[in-house]
C-alpha cells in the first residue's frame, strides 16, 4: 500500500507555514494541478459559487499583507490565492449554470427542470443563509487545495485573519457579487520556520471521531 | 513529475457518486488514512470545532437515508461519515484546547496568553457568526477528506441535502453543542452508475480563476 503510506505521510507533513522561503517558486506544472484542485472542486449542486484570485503583483501583495495582520506569508509565498464567495444566488446565475450543463453534456434542457426547481428552492432562502451557504462551499475548495498541495509536497498556509472589506477594496470586488472569505499562501517552508518542527496539536482522535 | 500526474488524474477521476457498489468495503488501512484526513485537518486557530460520526449501524443508516431525500448512497456506501460543527465557542473549550497545546508541545501556558486573547476576540462575535464560522471549518475537513479519498482511489459523495434536525435527533446530538452540517459517503462506485461517465461540468477556468 505505497500510495496509502505516501498520502498518510503527506497529511502529517502538512502544517500551516509561518515562514515561507521567498526564493522558491512553484513550477508551472505543479501550479496547473493546484489550479485544477480549485477548478474541479465539488460544490453543492455543482454550482461553483466562487472566484479565485491569484495575486502575483508585488505591490498588491504588500497592500494585502497590511490587511492581514501583517502576516509575512502574504508577501513571501510563491503563490497567493484569495478565495471569494458569491454573495447572492439569482436565477440568471442558476440558468447560466444549467446552460453550461446542457453545453458540456449535450442533455435536453427540459431534463434539468426538476434540478432547476431544487436549486431555486435552495436559492429562495434568506440572503444571510445564502451567503453562509456559498461561503461554506468555498471552504470545500480550500480543503481540496490544501490536501492536493500536501500530496505534491507543496507547503501552504490558510489565512482567515484578514479584513474582508479591505481585500474587496484592493481587489476591486466591492461592487461585484463576490466577497473575500479567506486566502491560501502556497510555496515552500523556510528551513528557519520553527513551526515545521512543532508537534501537531489535535484532540484525541477518540474524542473527535465517534462510531455508531 | 509522476506524482503530479497521479494527483491530476485523481482530481479528474473524482465525482459525486450516485450509486455505490454495496458489496465493496474500504479496507482498514485506507480507512485509517481517511480518518486521519479528518483528524489532521487544519482549522482556524487549530481549534477543531467539530466531531465526526461514522455510522456503520444498518438500521441507523436506513433512518438517515429517510432524512436525506432517500439518497441511496447513505445506505450503500462502505462508510458513512456525518460531519458536525460546534454550535458555540466558550471559554472552557478554548482553555481545553490551550491546555492541549501545553500538553503536546510542552510550552509554558503563559506563552499562549496572546493567542488566547485572539481566540477570545473571535469567540466574542454574535452567536450566528460563530456558528457560520465553525461550520465553515467543517467544510475544510470535508475538502481534505474528499481529496484524500480521491488520491487513494476511493469514491465519495458529499451530501448537503439532509435534514440537520432529523440527523441530530437520530444521532442523539439534539441536546449537545454539536449539530449536523453535512455528510460524506465513501466507498466504491457501482459500474452501473452512469454519472461516472458523465463529463464534469465546470465554468471555464478563465472565468473562475483570475490573475492580478
């Protein structure tokens, strides 16, 4: 079971990097796979209520760092992805998605009527519930990205400690239907990062995973 | 870049299984790795605001299926995990977590004072915001689990279409601080599942991933 051992090792190897080696860059082939982890991520109804912004501009990274409790990962990581969630779920968007299904799978549009009604039912919830729902979906993509990176021996740091309003302003999202929910820095750990040696802190497995 | 190719293939291979082969079982070694994907999943502050319930009792699976729009995956999958989120974030829980850090890393408790204040600051948000926040963390674990399973060539189906209240009642969670947010069925696709051959529907990568 080599693959199992490799996967297990990758899960243990992953940690939230505090200090990236700013001299190291993720190569194009690996980056393409990481993009696909986001692009192919599952979501409720497959509706993909998200956009991902890869920020490589140095000036913008400096500004985003200031909006992230000055965490150095924002500037030092090879790649920096801002994860945004769709704020609303309107019928136009739902129909664009259904049209995409028709386009990709060549199915009859009317065969999707039942599915359309299910999604419209979900979309009829109060706006606060919709926003929580789309944000949760984005976190599936975050988890997919973090796990995929670990398999590729690429380091990550998920960042939730950021000013969503400042990010939205800096990324020109304020007047759009997308809002920043989190970010992920990706690259390679600095050998000086003492946290790479720190033991993982988890509650006992038996207190977290139960059997029925 | 063999590992890259393997990872890429796994991401494309994954889909939300509609029909599991009820005769196939995930072996203990693979299951242990999947448990670790949950147990080792990152979360905000590392606070692990979740519990995972693996339901193997057949009668209970039948009852949960009825609370999940009668989706067959609930009964037919090899393993079925209910993902629950902590409803509140109280000082007792935060201190239990900090004590765990002290226990695992052997650090001086006072060295965590600043960290404690940061977590307490987060925990002082309105209860609705806390609940959305803990639920989002659970979705990181979901993403980690789905990606890890794909790497092991184990099929999955995430389920959000379920009655959280019914699940909580059936799992005796109603009077606890945890509530059901989603579930994941894991096992092996049935060869008759026509969705295994369906093309993945995604918006154009260029409309989802942007560069700045």
